[in-house]
């Protein structure tokens, strides 16, 4: 089973500011192994009887232990079809090295957060090690190549289905995958369109949700991802009793800087004559923060719930946008004209 990342995202949105899943992912080793000639012009490489048996064993079990989520039963039908159509050959390597398409696809999986998805669902943290293993071997073992191939096929299928449909019941994948009015199914998309693609990213773009709002959501998500990388988060001190406008609050200077960073106060804003009195523009900034997060915008700094104070919202905001992207995908899949709006943003 894949990680229920959308459930985690929803929880992040609900608690707004508590710790949650990271939307980022470790980047690939810059010393990526040199790739073979493009898979577009060369046929898949055959494996011997032992290699074919290894493929069939994994397909029969619908399990690959080297995956982040080893059980791939949700896409097993498509994985089996993928390899049956090519005679259980290696789709993603030539001469023991990854094809250009494989390297491009791995980069896309590693950057899944840009689409509001969790790279862990597609083995994002594990690809650097696999690529380095291939690079370090003059002639990789056939078993290593079979494992690499299966892992990339499973991850690619998972990503394609999540990007196009959102995370839905896996029983709908085969009949409902309609990137261009049933022109091809999930397996054929990966085998006939991605594996030989000149640009893998352009190929995946064709199956994304067409709504302009979806693209704006992704742009906003990227903005919050950038903010999350920039910020050095230091929690604001808790208070024993809610602080109302006009009352003392020792952390007003820190609060001002955080509100400016988040865009709830202009860059020129200042704490005021008394740097430890909660008043004026600072109150307006907190109300703005509370309003756009769907909170009661009275300007009070909450004592019991940290969500009433500007804490660590960039991850939660990114989570809300990721959830909105998923809602766009579901709406498009149902053929609806979507009015999705990220809550509180």
C-alpha cells in the first residue's frame, strides 16, 4: 500500500502549524551516472531465463522489497502488462546504464512535491543510491538491473495515476485513465509515450488537469516551497493567557518579522513606539494571518491553540495547496468545472 500522504496533508491543514510531513525531498547526487543512448531509438534489452523468472516472481507476488512501499498490488495489472508487451525486457537501461528517459523520470519523481505529491510514494529518497550503484559497476548484475527496472516502472505508474487522477481507488485506474479520450491506458502511457520520450516532463504535462486554477495552485505551491527553504523557524513563545490588542507581549519584534516574512505585514512595518506592546499594525497583520487561515480574526494571540498565533504556517499552507491540487485532479476526472479554492489562502 502506498503511504496515505493525502491524509497526512489534510491533518496538516487542520492543525495549521503543527509539525507534519515534509513536502521536500533529498536531491539526487549531482554525480548522476552517465546515461546510455536514448531509449527512443533502441529496443529494450532482453534478459535470460533467470531474469525473466525474476520478473515473473515479483509480478506474481505484486511485491518488490526494495521499494519504499513494497506491495504494488494497486498497479500490478499494469506492471504485468508493461513487461508482457516487451517480452520481459529491460525498459530503462541500455548496456547496464540508465537511459536518458530513466534519468528524466527519476528527476520528476524526486521533484513530486512540485505537483503537491509526496516523493516518498515514488521512492524519491532511494533513486540516488540506485543510480550510484549502476554507475559504480562496470557491468551490473542482471538481478540489479531487473530490480532497477521494476522499481522505476512501478514508481512511474504510481506517479502517472496520482498526477492524472489523484489518489483514488486503484480498481478505477484501468477503465478510467483517459488522458486523451481513451487514446491509451496507464500501461501504454508509460511504455509507448514516456519510455521513448524526448522530453519526459512534456509528456507528463499532457495528462495533468487542464484547469487554469490548477496551474495557479501549483505556482502558489512552489512559492511556499521556496519560503519554507528560506525560513529559519523559531517558535513564538507560548502565553499562559490569550493576549488581546493593547496588551503587553514580549515577542512583538519576532512576531513582526514573522508576519513580514509571510506577507501579512508590509516589509516597512515596525513594532511601534513600545516594542513590547501588542498594538497597531501588528494586530492588523495577525488578523490578516488569522483570516486567510479560516480562523476567528479577532487579533487575539491564543494561549491554548498555537494555531491562533503565526507559528509555522508555511508547511501547512503548502499542504493546503497540495490538497487543492488533488481536488482539482478529482474534479477534472469527474468532468466537473472546478471551483476549488485552497481553504484559508
